[in-house]
């Protein structure tokens, strides 16, 4: 099961890349990287959602992707730093971690033990 959560984490990182790519791509190479990131990100999320609870997978995927995108925009692209944004990201991440920790996953037929 940890392998599937790793897929969700990697998919979230790739989501950050493709969201930034949609905003900042300006040539063939950056657009190609954006498309590859979209495909891989969604593939990993979908395959993890076949084993783990889909709602939780999606919430973790979107929460981590959102936090990563906002932080990346501030660090790399000059988005203004605001403590309010950091506080809201922390609240979002607390919710995502809480949701993951209370989700009861029982391995079904064909699922990983």
C-alpha cells in the first residue's frame, strides 16, 4: 500500500510541474514537458485510486499539488509572499494529512496487502 501512496505523492509533484507549465510554457520543449507531466500525473493518480480510496487519493493529490504550486510560484516566479497564504496552505495540508490518517483501507481482492 505504501507504494500506492508514493504514486500519489509523485503524481502531486508532477501536477506542480504541469500547472506551472500551463502558465509559463513558451516553446515546444516546455509544452512537451507539460503534456508528459499531465499524462504521467494522471496515470499515477488513477492507478493509485484503483487500490486506495479514490476520494482520499484525489484530495491528497489536489491538496499537495495546490500547496506545491503556490509555494513554487512564490519561490521561482516572484509571486508575492504573504503569511496568509502560508497559513492557509498549512491548514490545507493538515486537512489532507488528517484525511489520509483517518481513512480506513481494507485490502480487497486483487489489491495489495
